[in-house]
């Protein structure tokens, strides 16, 4: 049985540049470093989740600018942090967008030095109800979307 997220791992162009963005700008502490000579993993944090970045200068990797929907990291914050970080990002010249009201969350977006999109998100007051599948009819909506896709292919 899955207990929860341990970490997400992403390639980075430069470890120090990436650390500055995540630690100095976003305030996420550097919790561990691991020089990888061969494939290995393992780290522990307070809540069991980590963002892991690794540099592999001797291995080619094409960094592609991702569209927000394709690949992004969403981190939960309190609502007041959204406004503070929006202003901070703009003041530092970091690509910053938002505030987007998604109904159940409010979000802002940054692009990190590697091109990855970082979303800071705050729960709206009705978040729990909106996330409850007995209330939000998630399965019914997904089934409807799938049926519409099939109909479009046939039509």
C-alpha cells in the first residue's frame, strides 16, 4: 500500500542556481545532498516528501520549456503567501503569473531556472467539499469526457 509521496526528482542545469531558487526564493530548505556515482536513492524529511534535483553534466539532456499543464510542481501555502510571493517574484524579475482562481484553490506560477513551472496554491474555503468525490462527481465527469472523445473520433 502506498503511504505517500517520498520525493519527485527532476534534472537541473546547475545545482547552485536551482538551490538559490528553491531555498533562497521559495524558502524550501536544502535537506540533503547526494553525489551520485551510480544509481542509488534515499532521503528522509519531516513529512516524507521531497523535491530532488540532480545534475549529470556528463549525460546529455534537453531541457524543454514546459507548458503549465504539461508538467508542474504544486506546493501548498496559506492564502496570504500567494500575494506576498506574487509581489516577490515580480520584484526579482522571475517569470510570475496569477492569481488564478480555480474555484477550489487559488494559484500563482513561477518558472524555475530549469524551465519547470512551480505552482503555489492555497485552498479555498470549500476545498474539502470540492475534493470529495461523493460531492464533486469526478468519476461521472471523467466518464463524460471519455465518451465525448470517443464520439469526436467516430464523428
